[in-house]
C-alpha cells in the first residue's frame, strides 16, 4: 500500500515521548507532551543527515541510583537487618549491571535543507544502527525513484525565469585581474 506509514522507533518519557513513522516519501515524528501531539514531517529527498551520539549524562543515570541503593543497603546491613541490606545492595548492583548491559542513552539531530531539529530517534545507541539502516534504505529508494522517473527537482523559480535571469547577470571573469599586474612585477 503506497503512502502507508510504518512505525520504526519509539522513545518514551514520563510526559509522553516521540514515535517515528516511515513512508515512501517522508519520515514523520509524532512528539507527545501530555495531551498535545506535535507532528514533524521530514521529506526523504530533503534529508541531509541524521546524527546519533551517546549522551554524556548516561554515567549519572547509572551511578547515582547505584550508589544510593548501595549506600542504603550498607546502612540497613549495619544498623537494621542484614537481609534488607542485601536486598538494597543487590538492587544497586543490579541497576548498574542493567545500565551497562543496555549501553549509553542517545541524543540525535535531524538536518534537512531548511532546518536542524533535535529530537530523540532512539533511546539507546545500540539500536541506532538498525533504525538508521532502515531510514537510509528508504532515502536511497526515494532518490532512485525520483531519478528514474525524471521527476522535477524542487526549485523556487519557473524554468523560463531562470534562463532570463542568467542572461542578465554580468560576467564575473571580467573583473578578475592578473595578480602580477597589481604587484608591479
């Protein structure tokens, strides 16, 4: 079915999140904030780049809860009950191991010919390669289809106006002077 959107990624947050959909000719981001949905459409022919990088704050996401649970576990072990201390210490160690296994969180930026938008494309960097491969395949297919069909390239002027404008522009080569004449050699 031509023109149908398929979901390629979802990044959740406490107040909503962002869902990414892919069509034959565009990439659609639906950003949800509480009860408001904001749609961003990126045409595949206009995409310049999509960059995904690991977040620097990922270490804090791993260390702070791990240290808090571990510290609470040690305090409970010493002053209350060894079993409760073991439980909270194991939660802290488990949290750190889980974060290490999942890998760093990701930030991303989508650049088109007219704008650069920071929207989360994937939650973790380990998944970025598969999502970017799907988008790249769609971009290549879209551009090959446009070249094969001989579709017009987007332009701001009608074809007749560009020919007239080019004939009225003076030649820039006439104003270029040989540098040896200006130095006096």
